[in-house]
C-alpha cells in the first residue's frame, strides 16, 4: 500500500507543458476555482470528469487532481451520490491528457479522442 501511494505521488509530479498560473493558493481553493471557472456544467458526466482531472492537473497539480477525483468519489460514496469506477478512469484520462496538452483546447481534444 505504501509503495502504491509513493508511486502515485511520483506519477503526479510529471510536468505539464506551458503550465498556466495557479488558480488559487490553497489546494482546495485551486481545485474549486478550476471546476467553477473552467468546467462547463452542461456536459456529460464522464467528459466533466476528464476535463476536471486534466484542468486541475494543469492549473493546480497532478497530485491535487488525483486527490480531487478520489475525494469526489468518496463524497459520492458516503454522501448519497453515485460513485463509479468509470468516473475515476475519466479523471485519470484527463490527468494523462494534461501531461501532453500545451493548452486547454488540446486537453479537451485529448479527452474527446479518449472517448470522453
């Protein structure tokens, strides 16, 4: 378990090309600002997850993107929502897209190419 967490932390440290300025100082504030300002609410659920994961990785960090995805699923699990493994996969796809996308538009295209 400890090894898995360490590997997750190292994978989350991968650089993002053309990293834009951080959306907010705190982790929670950054995650919240990105979702509020950058992720349209009228998109299909899995597309929102892919974009949210990728955009949080771009504007905050990869680690924070993983934490946001896991936190959202825990909130769904214990808060009466609908936790889904497919949501977590879409989050991770977005984070992977952020590692190669030079801007938000490329990230959105990557999510679309991956089926989100």
